């Protein structure tokens, strides 16, 4: 039986690479993304070419309850069930401001997208998974794409750090609650990955790489993250839940 995965924020960047990898792994994939399908047509065409019947694009906002419900309905109507959810959609603050200047508006926007949206989307997905039987050795898998910022302080984007620390606790809570149901929960913490999100700070990181910033001293790629997700949702991690994997070139290592 062909399994189904939902990937949020899959029209570009890391989410697109995850969607493509999961399709290569044999999943049917539904993407929820705020962009119009025409915005990243080239990417979506690539996915459709991998299997028109195995691909669904739902334009919607992970912050919006109605859009989340619409996604579940469309996915189940087309594919019959849901086996994997990758909570990938995320935003950085529109403006990086010192912690003392952070606005409530920015805090609310970042938390709603990176933490609250994933929480309530996961609720819906899990309720659907619970209606389904086991598919192989588990009922389903949730993967949260957080960040090294779940742990590392950046005082000019505190709302992002708080949102990812919250997502990390969500990983722990879901893992605890869902293990008896046969649903495993994992977290991937990307480091510095070359996507549109990091293009505004490209020059800064290029200079740091020249000084030997990382043990594996290069930009990470969306494919680095997609490969980790592919392994975690497979049957290779059946005795693991509530853990995070750093995919960061060793950035988390404290060095002298
Ligand atoms: P990206 O290039 O900005 O892509 C994110 C995608 O999510 C975009 O298509 C975006 O739409 C969509 N999105 C944004 N808000 C949404 C919403 N409310 N509902 C539905 N879709 C929404 O980001 P990325 O670099 O691939 O990052 C993906 C994830 O990895 C994020 O959670 C990010 O925090 C995390 N991460 C990234 C890095 C990095 O170095 N890139 C490092 C650590 C963690 P728009 O095009 O309209 O924005």
C-alpha cells in the first residue's frame, strides 16, 4: 500500500526537497503552502511529473483552522489516509530587532506560524491516524522541523528562538502522548541551510565559513534535511521517539 505524507511549506526550500524525497521514497505527498501554485510552478511541475496521482497541492495558511481542516479533507479524499506529517512551514521575523524592541505583532506572527499552527495541524492529523489501523510496524510518524535556534540564543530574533523551543517541547509532548498509539515523533534541527530564508544573511555566513565556522565547513542543503527526514520516517527508527537530530555540519559542538 502506498503511504501518504503531508509536508507543510513544500513549494520551495527545505519543504520542497522533503516532498521530492518522500515521493522518490514512494509516498503520495500533499503539500500545504501559503503560496499560489503559480508562484513556484517549476517546483510543483517537477513533483507532478513524478506522479500526477500521487501529488496534491493545497494552498492554505497553517495558521488558519479552516485551511488546516480543508487540507485534511482533501488529502483523505484523494489518498484515503495520512501516515506522515512533516511540520516544516516556518518563518523568520520580518525584521530582525533587538530583544528589547521586539513587537507583539512580530511575536504573534512567528509563534502562530512556527508553533501554534503545527500544534493544531498535528491534532487533526493524529485524529485521522487514529481512525486508521497500523500500516506496517507503526501507525504514523510526525517530524517537526525546528532549528538550532531551539537552543541557541539570537538576541535579534528572539521570537524565532522561542517559537522553535516551543516546537521542540511539542515534539516531547507528542512523543509521550502518542507512543502508545503507535505514532512516533521526531525533530530535525537544521543548521545554516542555503534557502531563500537565509539569502538575506548570505554574505554574513559566507564570511564566517571563510573563517572555518563549522567542523563540516559548508552551507547545508535542503537535500541534507530531506535525507534525514527520509530516514526518520522509514522503519529504521522504530525504537526512537521524542529525539532531535542536528543536521548542522557540527555547529552545535562547543569548540575551543
Ligand atoms: P523558506 O525558504 O522561507 O520556505 C518556507 C515555505 O513555507 C515557503 O514556501 C513559505 O511561503 C511557506 N510558509 C510560510 N508561512 C506559511 C504559512 N503560514 N502557512 C503555510 N505555508 C507557509 O524556508 P526554509 O529555509 O525552507 O525553512 C523551512 C523550515 O526550516 C522552517 O521551519 C525554518 O524555520 C526551518 N529552518 C531553516 C533553516 C535555514 O537555514 N534555511 C535553519 C533552521 C531551520 P512564502 O514563500 O510565502 O514565505
